[in-house]
């Protein structure tokens, strides 16, 4: 006699939560997603999908959608000095030579993931405020007073997670001393810009990158600059285009070409956090930024959230309701080592890109950027599915 499917509640309708819903439904679980915003959506900014998550998107049937919405980058992607002198190629392929690195618009990614879900799975306008559980069930209470009950609750509600304190008190964020300016420029405003590559300029104390999104209809730019004063940790705080242009004055003229077209930019202050000692408690699991926030310097935040979601789908599809806490604990044990390596790698890579490590001259930094390709090859080649299947089988 087959066991009934677990009922799973996901709090948060961002990339991590929506991918987890796709992965769980693909394995036969009953899923509901609750998002606090009145409708699904994301601020207009780009990010990278890399091979380690694209293979998971393919597994849930969304590979064609990635190709439709994304902008594949590959040969010609480069690290450069601030004056435009080439340093080394940017690694976009995994260790097996497969290139699946795409520039993606966040709004397109939300549309892609939501489009893969059956009607009625996603519920908007629900702000989760409380959580409780017993031996048999978990319950989330919303600001409206409504309460829902399920076998499992997955908190995918981001870096400021409301449910995280029910697992462990969050650590105090530490300002990283860097702010990021980010935004989009339509491709027709920069005629001749190469839409098949990712370019990053590394200079003293700051760096700048550009890559295409939305099949080359736009380019996404990001400029990382030092800041003495702490600022709001927000993706959507308005920035000053004139200040941004001044930060990169005298750099490669190609950067000036992009920034001359910037009418609006967003400012994001970077904060670092100490790793949490646990991501799960009983029937509640944290996912993505709610569990392991990381600096953006490896472009892995969303990609690791999707690895989390795929791993959870495997552990939960192989368990019944009485063994949910054991399955969630095993999920955390599997994911912690992988994620810890990436969190540390992102910290170091940011310092390297801004030339903030102990470099007697930039030749050492350039050599490290060149050697960094090996790290990315193996980062991208990792496949969470066989790892999770082996771990689930051993429970």
C-alpha cells in the first residue's frame, strides 16, 4: 500500500520557493506556496544561472524556458584590468565542458518558475507571522489570522526571514564596507555591445561587470564600490547615476559607454553574516537566503537555493510524515559542507576582485583570477541529485 503524499507549505514566492515547489510537485508531493506580496514579481535586475542549477531546471522540465528567457554567455567572457587590459577568460563551462551559464532577468525567472506550476499552488498576499508544531503537524499563522496546517514547512522567505527565529536566533549582519550599484540598459542604447559574453573589470578597491539578459534585449551592469558608512540592506534603494559614473571615471571607456545610458540605478549595501549552526527544527526547514545568506561574488545565491530545493524534494519524497524531522536533518547535513565552501569562496572572491588582499602588485591578483577557473569548473559540475539520493537511501 502506497503512503499518502506529504503536504508541504512553502513560505516565500521567490526563486528558491518557486523552484522547490516545481521539484516537490514533480516527485508527487502536495504543495502550496504563500507569498506576502500582492502578486509575484521581482525588482528589475539580472543574475546568473550556472550549470549546477540549469541541470536541475532541466530535470523539472524547464530547460526550454531557460533557453527562451536567458542569454547564454560563453567564449569571449573575460576578466580585465580597470583600463581594459585582458587578464583571463571567465569560466562559464563545468569540468565536463558543458556551458550552461545564462544571464537572467529576475522577473523572467519568476515568470518561468511560476509558469511551471499548476493553477492554485501559489497564494499571494499572505504574510507568515508565526509558526508552531507538534509531533504530527506544523502550522503557520498569517497576519490575517488564518492558519494552515501541513506535514512540512519550508521557509524560503529570504534574508530577512520571518520564520528563521523559530529555528535559531539570527546573527547580527556585519557591513562588508561595499555597496553595489545595479541596473539594466536596453541593448539598442549600446549598439555593437557583445551579447554573448560576461565581462568583469577588476581595479583598485572596486570592480564592475556587465552581462546580457533577456536573450540579449538588455545588459545588466553591476558596480561594486567601497563605502565608509553603513547603508540600508535593500535591493531596491535608489542610487545616484552621477555618483556611479564618478566612481568609474577614468576606467575603460567601454564602462563609460554603458554608464552614459543609465538614468536610474539601484544601490545595495552588502552585509555578511556568520553561518547558522542549524537550518532545521522538527518539521521546519530553512532554504536559500533564509538558511545561508552569502555575498554575491560567486553569483551563487539563487543557484544554491535551487540546489536546496532539489535536495529537499528527494529527501521528502522518500519519507513518510513520522520521519520528516529525520529527513530534514539529513538534508541539512548534506547541504552544509557544499554551501559553506561557497560562502567562504564568495567572501574571498570579492576581496580578490576588488584587489583588497595583500597584493604586492596586480600580477599576483591576475594569476589568482586566472587560476579561479578550476574552482568554478568543479562548482558548476556538482550534481545535487545523486548526492541527495545516496544520502536519502542511507537514512
